[in-house]
C-alpha cells in the first residue's frame, strides 16, 4: 500500500497552534467549516495538515473511492460486512462489539479512512423504525455498554469514530424535519445516557448531530445539546459533525457548537459565516475554537496505511455472527439437528440470504456465506440428506407452485427448516415500516409446511422484530437470526447442527400486537411533531410495569445447555455504590454462554419508576459442570432518576430491590437494600405547594402548629386538596389567621444550611 505522510503539526502538543490559527484570515477560516467534497474535510495548508477522510461504518466500511453518495446508490470499495447493530445488540457482549470495532478500524486504516461514521446508538423507541437494524437496543444501558466497547476497539487501531445520531433520532419518517418532542426526564434517562457513556468513557473523535429537531430546535443548531450538555456537562473535547446535508442555518449551528458541515460545496454557508463575523454575530474567538477542533482531527491520520487480511476478517465475521443469533423457541429439543436426518431446507433466503440493511450503512461485502451451502456441507459430514425448495418469491408475489414444491419436500423429510424474513426494501434508511408482519406468501408457506413436516424450524432474517402471531404455535423451533452479516450463513448452519451453542438474547421486546407497544399511539407523529408520550416507559419498561404480555420479553434467549444462578450477595459502600456477586453454574451437558442480567426496582421517590431497569450484565462462558463467580458493580447513578425540579440526578431515600433476572419479565432472585439517598433541602416560598411545606425536612414538623392544625382531624381528601395549593392560595381561600411573621420565620428557617 502507499505510504501516507504523518501530519507536520502535532495538534495535541504544539502550543503554537492556537496562535497559528488566529493568524489565518477570517475568510479562510470560514471556508474550513465544511468539507472540500463529499467525504473529505478541507486541508489546513496553513498548519501543514492534510484533508481528513470520513466514511460510513456502523458494521462494515462503506468507503467510496469512486462516485460519491450518502444512500449507497453508487458502489463502495469491497469491505467485510460484519453483523449489523441489531445482531451485536443481541450478543449482549461488549467483547463482541469491541472486536467488531477493532476489525473495522483495521479496514479503515487499509482504505485510508480516518473517521468512521459509527457507532449508531439511537434507542429503538418503536419496532417500526426502518433503521433499527443499525442500532443496538431499546435499553440505554445495554446500548451504552456496546457503543463504548465498539468505540474503544475501533479507536485503539488509530482511526476515530463519529458516534451518532445525537439525539432523539428514532424514526426515518420525515427525519430531516420532524420535531421529537421529549420531556427532559425522558431525554436524560432514555435517549441521552448511551451518548453520555460513550463520550465520558471512550472519548470519541467526533459526535454526529442528528437531522431531526428536538423540542422544536434542529439538533444541529441546539446549543443546549451541543454545548451545554455535550461539552459543558460531559466534557466532550472532540468535533461535532453534521449529518450529510442537514444544515439549514450555518451561523446558528456554528454558534450552537457544530464544527464541521458535511458534505462540502456549501459556499453560500461560508458567506453566511463571513457576514456574521462582520456583523459581530459570530466572534472570531468562536471561529478559532471551531477550527482548532477540526485541526485536532489530524491526529487520526496515520503515518502509513496497512494491509488487511480480508479472509481472516471473514472468519471474524463468522465468529461474531455465531454469538448473536437468538433461539426463541425449541420444543421437543428439535435443535440441534441430529445426525442422519432427512432435511428439507425451504425458503429463498437460504440461497439469497438477507444479511444487512439498506441505505448509507450498506457494505459491498467481500464474500457471502450461503446458508444452504453451509447446511449441505455439515449435513454430509453428519450423514444427513438435504432437499431444497425456494418456497416463496422474495418480492412477495404469491406462487402456488412454489408452495406445492415445498410441501412435497416436507412430506419426505424428518425436519423442515424454513428461512423467512423481510426483504431489504421493507426496512432501510429513509423509510419506516407500517406493520410488523411477515409477507403473506411466507406466512402461507409456514402454515403449509408445518401442517405436513414432522418437525418445523423457522429461521428469521430481519432488521427489526417481526410478528410471530398466527404461526408461532404451529412450528417447533424458531431461531431469530436478525441480520448476521456476510458470515451469517455459516453461523446459522453451525447453530442448527450444534457446532455452536446459541447464546444471543433479545435486545428488544417482541410484542403480541403492534398496538400493545407503548410507542404505537405516537408514531411516527403528525404535522411535523412526534410526541414521546410514553415518557420513560420505553419497551420492556412499559411491558413489565403494566404487566402487559409479550410474545418474548427483552433479555430472552434459549440455549442447548442449562444454567443456574445463586442468590446474589449485595455489598453497599459508604458512598452507596453497590456490588452484586453471585455464582453461575452450567448444569447441562454442553459448553455454552450465559448472560447474567441485573435489574433495579423501586417505588422510592416522587416520580413514577418503571417496574425494573437493567443496570448491569455480564456474559460468561462455562464448560459443562463449571461454576464461575460473577461480580457486577452498580454505581450510585444506577439508583437515580432525573429530577426536573432540581435539574439533577437524585437518589431517592428508601427501599430498592436488586433483581437477578432471566429476562425483563422473569425474576430469579431478589435482594432488598435501603439507601439513605439524597435529602435535598430547598427554601420554601409563598408559592411553594402546601404539601412541600408539610414534608420539608427542617420545618415540616412546625407547619401544622403554624396553620392551627395541631389536634385537628383532617380527612385524606381534604389533605390531598390542600397539598396541591400554594401557601398563598391556601391563606386566601381558608382565611386562616396565620401571622405573616410566622410564615416569614418558617421560610427563613427552611433555607439550606
């Protein structure tokens, strides 16, 4: 490969860089704020810095050395298509995410890419989002753990990442104009924590601002998001990048904290910045700070390019895929397939696999494992026979002849293996689904085959969850493969025959009906707004809180072996950090992996809390009969909620339950703890609700006396009515003769010490 010269200025150590930037003419600095073309920044020749190259890469590199576009309409250079985010999420394994990041980082080095646009860590608010294949989970803790591991793994190889899409980018419908209307508690507890963790623990090179608005303000022009929270609270020191063609007001975005507009060619925006400088709307010091952050990206340009072994990376793609598939159902121990069976493999996805999503993440795979080929290879080694029938057309058209052929194969088999799923056209960047259903011709096929075959296995390939209703009870086993990348065919075959023990777990709930989902009333919005009306009750938080049944809960996943977990040992430090310890034993007869899931449950505090929330997990590998000790740390923040009155995280005093769970719906063990929590003392005023006066930790005991209530029996109904009144309202409506000096003394004594 060709060498690439190391940048002549070390931005991280050269104390003269700021002075050098100040010396660049303002007009020139304004032109540095957007790319020089579709994928490259402007070189900063005054500092001896070359252009920085960016490319998509949430699960594989999409580097276009030829014609450029953002929707994968033009070809990209060959790269390994690893399992997409939906699969990595189902692995529940940060080591898998880190290995993925490392492999993409190596390929970025080989192809001359300095900033990889990924990971995608938006929350799966609705199962209909067309880009869910690219994201990890409906849970922010799981998402944050995987996103942090991916970022560390990739940046350890040299290139930087662009963690995206910041923030509340949870649908594709009207994504460039929609306003996500979200209350701050929900933002803080659900939609921001994954970004916070990646930023604070992995120091990403860049953060990509989302297309959408948040509460009426474009994310790319929101100073609260980009400056107050991202830089001020979380300490982010990298560059903020726009999504492609997202900027409508360059001056507003610059002042909000957005550094780089992509792609290039927006000369009019350069003029807008120059005019704002002349008018004083933008200070040159602001411009200098932005250019300094862009100049700092040069540290991600390596001295040389390195070669990559794509054959070895294909093997990595296979290994990662094997950790991601989720065994949903396995009645009668149908799987793994026994030796000597007659197999009927049915479904066009067996020979034309669906292995990735559409849009800007689409990878030009170096090679693709066909499931049917991998199945035939292993079957031959096991003395099993394989008959194949396409069964249906991927385009959804009905064909009775194909079903007849599939039924003929089913009559001659011991086990029918049906490959079903969604076409890439059904879920892609830029579009959302309008239902969860499999195509009708595939459902018809499943019914027809299951009615004849002695045993039926369904392998699903889809980027977002699909409904299993109408056919779930007709089949014996279901393997939710999601999208497994170019090595998925090999991984599926290994799982079917037991060469790999399935260990994936659902990172999102599978509802019985779309209408059961908490987002269904407010998705995808109307008249330019989508209201996040479910608040913090996203996904399993809603289902578990309201005892709403699902087909399969968050965290569910079967295996070919069995595990037991001991009751947890809980230790609390003086600072109220908690450590949970337990033993896990493989009680089955085959090696396998188990995910320990730890949730926190509480009713403490003045806000409605979900029934339980994931706060820790660990995936462990155990041989048959082996026992290991697992220790999971729960920092004090794991018990906190965001208090909108005090604009801070608060741990409410009271009882908390530490739950070791099989999944979000099944508690295996529970231990109760008491936390002192935060006793927040605020000064009372005449406009403070009476209920807060009664409960005030310093003067609450004196309020009854002051109001003349001592010895007076007050009904619960009257107390509830009074508690919502301010003190002013109560005095006016009751006519209570409370001396003003008494109230003044109580308010004075209520002040924090």
